């Protein structure tokens, strides 16, 4: 096997949960191979670089092995090298009480005190 359809490979590598999701991402233009947007029938070969917007965010992969059937998580990770950028740091929002929530109860006040001691 020297090539596999992109939708089958994305499903086998567990980037998307189903082949239908992979096909929908290709149709929407969220999948690029070597910089070019592709359709779900595009053939992927070893060495190709895939950029996709998966549910977990931007994913950049280099294909190292081919598979057309869904594999276990450990075997699926062997199909590619992950070159994805790290996710941006999450900003912690300060605790804000809803306006009109009234006076805090004793439990609310203790929770606020615990929160303020940590910060």
C-alpha cells in the first residue's frame, strides 16, 4: 500500500472520531496536505504534511505510516509525527458574582475566602 484516502487515514490515526467527520472537515476546507486544500478522496503518502483544524484545535502532522482501518490509540500515534503548536495558555477569570445575586451565604463567603487566599 503506497497511498490511502485522506479521510480514511485521519480516522485511522484518530484525529477525527469518525470518517464522516473527516470528510466534512475536508469538504469545509479545514484539511490541507503540503499546503494545498484537499478533498476527502485525496491520496496521502508517507512524508506528506497535513494541517487540519480538528476538534482539539490546529493540528500539524507528518505522515510516517499508512493505515486504512481504525487502530488502537498507541498504534495510531505511530502513524504520524505531531508538529502541532502548543495551545495558548488559558486565562484565569476572577470570580465574579452575578449582579442581583444578593448577599453571599456563609458557604459562598468561605469559598470566596479560599479563592482569595490562593491568589
